[in-house]
């Protein structure tokens, strides 16, 4: 944007586009007298060229022009991503076209012939709107510039974690976000698929547009078509008004199709058409409506298997899966667990009015050793529960879920027995001798501990309160395979 100093006391920069010379002359004179900086053009292509080079606040454009219509000009202008506002000038009886332009992103329209006052009011509003947008852009740019953090929007919406696996995901997101290609995000439940989709949107050129999320699994099959594509008034019983569908709503932004594997086959065909033709028809409607959307979809299903079972269209799959992002399971990146746990402790703690909570070192270690089949979402829930239950500001091991407690020495002997698969009944019928029960416990305990430390023996020994030498002896005696554990730490809990 042109700096405010350059403009001095100018009220704003205006570009007027009209094929009538006279109109250009009059508007130029009037607006200059009112304190605006005015540039005039008779040809849309020349105006576009100028706008690309010169920061401009508002464009006043005629609708009927020989070279290209005002609407085509508007679409090109919006596509270019330039931040200027545009007001359409329409002659007698072409209001319909003007309204359509507003739908396409024009700020407003004004009917010829108009009074100067009328024009000034509309222009003033457009300038104010533009100013607010500029402030917003500056704010979100400031967010994006924050190093080491990611996500563009609120801290709640950032992807935390610094493991190599997470860094790869982040790099991929940053790399593909600016393109318009569809992205398919896969991964287990709770791994952050939706968060990744939001990050792609925030980092794309569509970041200021809408992010419309649809959960394909949660909309009843009978409603899904009208939810997605909208309907015309009277299309079916109960359709008392025309309704814009979610796909149309996402125009200019990103459409997030969550649980895409659950989309009924008939809808898959309709979605394919949107992807191919970039247009849709509302239920009960005849008109074809163009949409400009970027599709990001997500699934925790194996779509290849769905294709085999003929519940998912192969052609749609290839359309959606242009860029593939796989969210790693939490147990495949255990080093992220402390970072994420601390993050949730801060955010959830603040939510519950307990902003000063901390974890004891043991508690953090134990969390890192758990299996986390519910991934980040499970961790988030576990941390929140502990915040609510904690009586002091320190979260200690006694607040941890059973699974983690079992890994700690603080567990009671009866829990250990149960954990070893020895029910009271079994104890009566088939009691293992003390030594093998102890060996079995020691092996399980040490393996879990070593896994939590990524196979680092020194760290594990420190946590167990034993010497390194002693731990090595145990490892050898119990036949624990360290190479397997190190491999596991990268793969499995
Ligand atoms: N890397 C991360 N940093 C911070 N929070 C995260 C991260 N990953 C996930 N979360 C949080 O975990 C929760 C689950 O994430 P999200 O809803 O994106 O997962 P999902 O893969 O879409 O899950 P599902 O398959 O169950 O829909 C959310 O509250 C999200 O904010
Ligand atoms: Mg989700």
C-alpha cells in the first residue's frame, strides 16, 4: 500500500474506469476537488496493469464496457488478490448485474446518474472498509512473522511440536499452502488433521476468505445434498427459502471436507463435478453457479480399501489427493509430548483460572511413555482432567491416568499384579514364583522407561534412580533389546 506520508492530506486514491470520456472527465474533476487522488482509464486491461503496480484504495468501474464487462474486470481484480475496494457504476435497468457483482466481491454499486453527495457517501464507506481491512492485514501479518510458531491465527490454532516428523509436516504445509491444488490429509483420529487444514488455509492466498468445514459423517444422508449445494425455494417440502450451500459459501476460500470417506456415492459424483467444472447447481435450481474454492479433505479411513470395496470413487480420489499429507501418530513422535502437554497446561489452565500450573518432572516423563491411541486429542483431554483434579499447582504422578501410573514405582503392588495379567482368580489357581513375577515386572518397567527416553540408557538410569552400570546389567540379564526399543521409539508405543 502507498504510504500515508506520500499521500499527504489526500483522502484516498481512486481509479475510475469507464468507456465514456465525458464521465471520466467529470468524475476526475469532482473527486479531485473533494481531495482524492484520481486516475482515469477507458480500458479495463490498462486499468488492471496500472492497479498491479500502483497501490489504490477504491476503483469506480462501469459495468457495460466494450473490451470486457465490469463483472469480468471485477473477477480478474479479485483473482489478483489486490486489496482495493471496487464500486460498480450501473446505468438504467442493469441493477441485476450490479447485484451479481456485489456477490462476486464488489463493495457496492451506484446507479447512474448519481448526485455527487451520493457518490461521496458510498466512496467514504468503501474507504473506511478498506482501512479496517488494512489494519486487519497488518495484525495478521504480525502474527505470521512470529518465528518458531505456526498457524497464522490464534495460539489455540497453531501446530505445536518440534519433532522431525512434525517439522516435515509443517514444511510441507508451508510449501503447498500457496498453491491452489487439493490436499488430502490422512492420519489417525486426534492427530491434528483439522488443525493442519486450517493452517493450509491461513497460509494460502485465500487466508482472508472463509474456511468452511463440513463433517461428512455428521450430516444425515437426506440433508447432505442441500447442505452442500444449497436449494431453491420450494425445491422440497420445508424449503421455504432459497438457501446457499456450504460449497457456495466457501467461494473465494477453502472448503474442508472432513471424514470424506463417509460421503455417500451420489454426493461423490456431484462433488466431482464441482472439482472438474468449478460450478454447481442448487437443489431444485436450474442456474449454474460458478465457485472458486480450494478443497482440503481429511480421513482416518484407508481410502484405497474403500475404492476396492466400491464405496469410494477412484476418480474422485485422484482429484482430491493431488497433494497428500500424513499426520504422524503421537507415539511416533514422543519428543513432542512434553511440548504439547505444556502447551495444553498453559491454555487449558488459563481457561480454568489456573494459569500457574506446572508438571513434576516425573509426571511429564510418565506422560511421554504412554501409548496415546487417541493421539493429541487424548493428551489434551488428559491434561485438562488433571488440571481440574489437581489440588495444588503442581501436577504430580498421582493425578495421571492408570496407564501412566502403572509405569511408575508409585503404583501399588495390587495394581502391578493386575497389570501383569494376574487376576485374583489366576493368583489362586496358578501363582508364578516370586522371581519370575519380579523379572517380568522389571522387564516391563524398564522397557517402558527406556522407550520413554528413546532408548537413552543414561537418562533412563537417572529417572529410575540407579547407576548406568546397574541398568546395563539389568538390560543384559533380562534380555532387553535396545535396538528394538530405539526403533520402537520412532514407530510404536
Ligand atoms: N500439533 C498440535 N499442536 C497443538 N494442538 C494440537 C496439535 N495437533 C492436534 N491438536 C489439538 O488436538 C485436538 C485434535 O486435533 P484435530 O481435531 O485437528 O484432529 P483430527 O485429526 O481432525 O481428529 P479426528 O480424526 O478425531 O477428527 C484439537 O483440539 C487440536 O487443537
Ligand atoms: Mg477432525
